[in-house]
């Protein structure tokens, strides 16, 4: 006999069911019926956790991004040479996205096409990602002041540029071979160009 699912388990199941449905048919075509069927719960249970489909998407996005930012904060160490730290950050970030299939389509693509609330949340979270990078660079500069300081504006540009590269992986073209790890060299080069270590 299996133990009953907790409220947190049900909520996580609904988020994952949304991610699976979105990966299969896109956000616009996904229905509440698709989500509850995937999570094996009733519509009533869905509405006990989320007001609507957009709220479920926003929760999925928020939870996924919080996990990814935690990975970024703990990747590598301040004692590493800066090129090695950039590589560690890149590998951790892209690896965490690859480990989250099919959630990554909802995270990378569908939040841009959802409603106004989702769009505003995405803007806020992108700034949180940028601030995470600012903090990581500031921490590294305490050990190595030759690393160029990263301003919030440049960090946001870095986050946006990496996001554009990621769209090739989850979009229809699939130019990067279907995994985010395939972007590593380009992301490392971009990061190093924006945040170089001066001689």
C-alpha cells in the first residue's frame, strides 16, 4: 500500500504534468484536463492548488529557476582560476537544464508566450538571474581583483544572450543537437568576453 501524497507532492505532480503536456503540444494547446490527467488528480484538486493554467506555469517556472540559481551559487569555488570558474558555472547551469527535461521548454520558451502575469514574472526572475551572476563575480573578485566587475545591466545582457542561445535547443530548429550541454563552448566564450580577467 502506497502512502497518500502530500499537498507538496500533488503540487509538484501538477507542475510536472503541465511541463510534460507543454513539451508535447505547447502551452497554448495544453488544457487543465491534460494537466490533471497527467498528474492523476481531479480538476477540483487542481483548483485547490492553482487558480488557472498560467498560475501553474508560473509556479513551475519559479521552482525550476530557484533550483537553477541555487546550482549557480554553489558551482565551483572562489579559489579556482577565473577561466575554470566560468567553465564550472556554465557546466552546472547547462547540466541542470538538461537534467530537467521536459521542464526546460516551459522555462525557456513558454513563459515568454504566456499571459501578462507570466511575462512580468519572467522579467523579474531574469533580473534575479542577473543579480546572481553579479554576486558570483563580486565574490570571485574578492580573491582575484583582476576579474572585471559585472554591472547589473551587463549581467542582464549576459542572461538574455544565453537565453537566445538556449532557444535553439528547445525551439523547432534544434540546432544545438537537443541538449543544452552542446552550448557550453559558446556560453563560456560569451561569459569570458563579458567578464574578462585583465592582465
